[in-house]
C-alpha cells in the first residue's frame, strides 16, 4: 500500500467492528466491563431491551452464578483443575475463574478457552500477571472438542478430577452443531469425580421474545439457539446432579435472598452442576440399570 492509499477516504471504514458474543456480553454488563464494547454491541443490547429483555440483569446474574459455581466446585467439591470453555473477556470488576480457584487451592490449574481471538489477546495480557504456568489460554472452538481435550491433557493432570465449564456458551451452538454429542464427548474424556458447570439461555419463560432475540443476533451475524429445560437437562446425561440441580441461575445456591426472589422470567437462564460418578458409585448411565438414572438419563438435574 502506498502512502497515497492510506489517505484515501475508504482507508478508514466508518464501522470497523461487527459485534461478537464476547463484546455483546461486555456491553450488557456495562460499568468497567463495558469499556470493551463498541457501538454495534451497544446497539444490539438496545435491540434486546426493546424486546422486553433486561440484558444488564441477565448478564449480572449469569456472572454471579459463575462466581458461586466456581467457588462451590473449588471449595466444596475440592476440584483444583478447570477448563473454562467460552471464558469470555476477562472481567474487570468481578473475579475471573483463576482468581476464584487460586483462593481455594495452593496448587491449581486453569485452561481458558475461547474461539474469539480478541478474548485470547486480552486473556494473554491479563494472565501474564497471574501465577506463571498455572493458567493457559487456548484459542479454539467448542465444536472441535478434541483440540480442547488434547491441550487439557497437556496442561492438566487427568489422573485427578477436572471441572469443565460451559457457562453462557452452548447457546451459541445450534442443533446442527450437535451440541449434546460435543458435551458427551468432553464428559466421557474426564476422569471420575470430574464435573460439568453449565449455564444456558432458555426460551421457556418468554418463547416469542427469546425467539426474536435469537433472530436479532442472527441478523448481527451471531448464531444462537435458546433451549428448553428438557433440552438443557440432556447436557447432564450420565452425571449426578449436585445441589439443587438445574434451576434458574439466580436461584442456584443464592447468597442473596432478594436476588433469588426475582422471577425466572426476568433472567431466562438455567444453571447447574453435574458430577461424573466414580466407578465405586452407581453408574447413572448404565443401560438396563434400576437406579434413578437408568436408561441413559442422569439424575433429575
Ligand atoms: C456470554 S460469553 C460467556 C463468558 C463467560 N463464560 C461467563 O459466563 O461469564 C460467551 C463466550 O463464549 C465464546 N464462544 C461462543 N461460541 C464459541 C465457540 N463455538 N467456541 C468457543 N467459544 C465460543 C464467546 O467468544 C464468548 O466469549
């Protein structure tokens, strides 16, 4: 390119950014996180609000579930190795996965995974300041689970339980991506005692508004598919529900009764944790078994 080209009117596009799931989430949060957002992200948040949704409230409670779920897994379940798939832009005003895990364990490992190169760049920069070697960032797509598993086996000890986090990410896979097979493939690779942390947008409380939200996202170039409770529950096939099972995220082990009293129709997001049984425990996926999970369905997550 010659110097003359650089001064041509078309050299600086008027709208250099399209939206992405990571920046949309940052825009919905607002506050310090909102510094990562650009006009197309903010316009999309406004569009979702015009459908009667409350993106800021949904983002707040989704992220708060993240904190409580990781804290519970690290402290109560004693797991010190995490794979955070769809980790998103590092939060500025809330704990990120590795800070929560590090508060619970002297020795820990977190593999952060996202398919957005901007997330990888931000995460790389942030993690330079955390414990060297304890955090790893991988730019990879959930639809290629073997790439994620290969890296996880390199940086984690698969002789010990591993927590796989799929928080706010499966919504970005449509049924054509066969998300249930992907989750099953990931879980099958984990050692016994491992667990799955999952949150997912649902259309159960406002089917038309959520359908229109997914259409709005599609017009902005983001494929998305909210799912019913039944479809989200199937992600936990073969796992034992931990605690309350699959519930609206703000009602999962709440530490603030006022927040928990919000109607689920304002949050539109389910969350839960399932653990992989040890061989010594009843296998809920055993075919022909007589336990509560017989026939391929785990417990009532
Ligand atoms: C709503 S944010 C969730 C962030 C974080 N997990 C949380 O709960 O706070 C969704 C993230 O998933 C990532 N994502 C979307 N589709 C993905 C895919 N197919 N593979 C990997 N990451 C993906 C996006 O780039 C984005 O960072």
